[in-house]
C-alpha cells in the first residue's frame, strides 16, 4: 500500500503506517514511453505553506555540489552508510509507486506514433529517487542526524512527474479520476494536495473543486484530514503537487504539469536555487556566475551596488513569471515536443510589458538553456 502527500507545503507528515506485504503484480506495458529523471536536479516540494519566495532562507531544494563548505557540513550530518540505507528503502518505494501508477495510468499514456489527445493525454511519466549524496546534504541543511529524523522531515525522497501532452478540456481531470480510483482501492493514501496557480489564476490545470474530490476520497478511505491549498509562487510556476507517504513512513511527491511548463521548470530550477543561495552542481558554474550578478555583494542594504542588483533581481523574477505564462500559453495552442525549445526572450519580455529591460543578454533564458544543455552533457559523460 502506498500513501500520497503534497509537494508544496507540509509541516508535518501523517504518522500512520501500514504493513505492506502484498506485492503489486502489474503487467509490463511495452509501448509506454518512459524516461527516468536523468539527475536528482529538483525537489518536488517546499514546506513553507505559502509557496516559496526567492528571498526565503528556508532550505527547499536539493544540493549536490562538491563545495568544501557543503562537504564540511555533511560531516555533521548522517553518515554515508545511513544515507545509502535510506536510499535503498526509498528506491524500493519508488519502484512500487511506479508500478502502481503505470497500472492505473497506462490507458491514458500516449502510444507510439500517436499524438496526445483526450484519450491519451499523458505525454510521459517520470520517476526518481533522491541520491544518497542529496539525502546527506538535505539532512545537513535540516540538522538531521538520525534515520527517523530524515524520514520524518524530508518529504521528497521519492519523486514522480506526470507530464501532460494535451491541454484539451478534461485531460487533467481524467488523471485525477484515475488517482481517485487508486485511493478508493487502497493503493494510495493522499494526505496533502497543492495547486500551484498564477497570481490571476489563469492557466490552472484543474479546478480546486476537482482536487477536493481527490482529497475527500482519501479522507473517507483512511479517516484522515487531507490538507488542501493553492500556492502562488512569485516565479509564476504552475502545477499540481501531491505528497505521498509509503507504508514504512518514507514520503514522496507527484507532480502533474504540462510538457512545456515541465521543460522550462527543468531550466528555471537552476537559477531559482542560486537565487535562494543554495549550491548547484559544479557543471553549472557558468550559470551560477551569471545569476550571482543579481545577488548582493555584501550585507549593507544601502550599498548602491546592492540596490542596483536588487532591482535587477526583481526584474529577473518578473521575467521568469512571464516566461512561465508564455510556456503555459504554448500548451493551449500546440505543444512542441522533441525539438530544442525556444523560451520567451528578454526582448519579447521588454516589448510585451512595455518596459526597458536592465538585464544583460546573458540572463536570457535561451542563453541559460544552452549553458545548461552543455553542462548536462558534460555531467552525463562524467557518469559513464
């Protein structure tokens, strides 16, 4: 039996645990398009309760750099051996979640040679387990030194994404209906649901009413109160996040979002973490150099250089929100899959908002994407 929670804001996880001795027997779907997340590049959760601000100091994203400071802090964290033990247990839960989701969602997943439509709205499901290195670093950030502490306080050890390839009316609802069936049959326990929407609520993937039905199903099945909410990130991100608890107490996350928003989110996560003051993989050093130009040079808020950088940071956040809206609008027309994506340019942003941009061309998301693409290739080759 698997339990489910939200990705975005959870201060405490449900403590109920169920003995899961019945292995799920799920047929293999040979024509289902699957792709594991290449790297543990994202955390599907933020526990703040109101979404995450780029000025927050709360640790919400996975760090994986080899900076000496990070390595020193890991010495005060859990041991490498314990991190590997937790990883193995979490990875088992990932495999169980994957099997359950594939069994339930298989009828909705795009088939080879066919376009996504109302009958098959899911472009691709993705799955990942937080790496042992990431587990140690996150534990260090949260000052956790025991297995129980990690399990109780890190709620993104397992992650999944359901990427929609069709924006026809009712597509996201069909996915939620399948999850409701899973809840009613005891395969999932959903304890929190977060609907990330834009400030004007335009482009939301699904209504809060529909999500409430999912919450109510889990409440009725398990006799719990399922937390529900909406979140508005200043970056403009849109998506549906669920938080999942497994029988052994480990928790995971499921995201439901569109293809184009998902592609942009993979890129936007890197500068987002840098602006939060978090470390990133060493391969992203050039991106870090560029984004760091938006961060203060010292602790003096009245320093003219800091004031100028703060203005640029706010403009970059506004640019990010506009870029998310741009990707969501693309999903309403035709989704571009299998080609190099083209994001909202700084010039287009400036023209659309009738404002002169003070951001350099280095900060254009299309330039940042090229840098990230080359960095990912380098990272991939280093793993061979």
